C-alpha cells in the first residue's frame, strides 16, 4: 500500500535541488524517508491520530472485549508498527508504507466490515516542518542555505 503526499514547499525544494547539479540527491531522499517512517511509527505507537490530527475512532465495545489489557489501537503484537518502512525508488520517489494486507483496511477503513478508517500514513503540517529541517541540514552540509527566512 502506498499513499502519495504532496507537501507545500516541495516546489522550492525541487528548484533548489536542481541548482546543485552533481551532488547526489539520494542521501536527501533517504533522510526524507527516514523522517516520515519515524513519524508514521510514532503515530501508531503513541499518537493515535491521523496526519491531519483527527483522533482515531475507538474500538467498538464488542471488539474491545477481545483485546488484552494494555493493547492499543493498531498496535496489537506490533506487526503493523514493525512493517512500516520507507523505500527510495530509482526514479527518486520516496514511498512509506507497509506490505501487510490489512494495512490498507486500517488506513482507509472497510464499511462492509464496520471498520473505521484510522489513517496513519501521511505528512502533517508539523511533519512537513520536520522534513524541511532535515533537508535544510543535508543541503547546508553539501551546498549552503536552502531556505531563506523561517521554515513554515
């Protein structure tokens, strides 16, 4: 399962990257992937809300009765959490997701089985700022300042 996210500010990042010519962008893409993977895992482990900040729907009463003490939404045995990975493909696209079949059900929901969507993949405004900071650090180490003014 993959979810495409277009962040505000990527236009200026792409313009900046195109100016640096021979510098390998692979490391920058790896940094983006690592940051978004970490944010996604944090959302599953502790945040319990969508990238937009909407709290996830609680378990139904009948399903909650089947859970062991201490289990939390989307965590269970930790399979979904540990399945979250990023990948940089050969066209320069960073994908963050899970290879588990049920990941899509949790991300999008399934009305036929009365399972609400609990989106965990995506980039919030705050996440975007963290990505920009990681990229600014990478860019400065290779070229110089990337963004002028405040990162928003």
